């Protein structure tokens, strides 16, 4: 029997993973923008303190995904 040790994950890695999963759920349409935004606020704040450049990159991706989802909702309402 082999023993496995738990990998130490950094706060940055956890925040990036959570944010990327949130962006994917917006793109797939499994969660609404408001649900994801309220859940990711904490992780964005943590990432902003740790790595501002990564924060800027992921926040831009989040904003684009959110705008595309809202644009899709507006098209569905008007059609």
C-alpha cells in the first residue's frame, strides 16, 4: 500500500482555478452571471492582492464572458 501526500496548493492557484471554473460556467450557461459574480468576488479580491497582472487578465476574460452571456439573453428576449 502506497501512501500519498496531499499536495500543497497556493492561494493563487485556488483562486485562479475557481475563477476559471466560474468563467466556464457562464460560457456554458449552467449558471447566471449574478450567481457567478457574487461567488467569485472573494477570489478576485484575493488574486488582486497576490498577482495583479493575473487578476487583470482573468477579470477581462470574466467581463467578456459576462457580456456575451447578457447579449445572448437579450437576443432570446427580442426574438
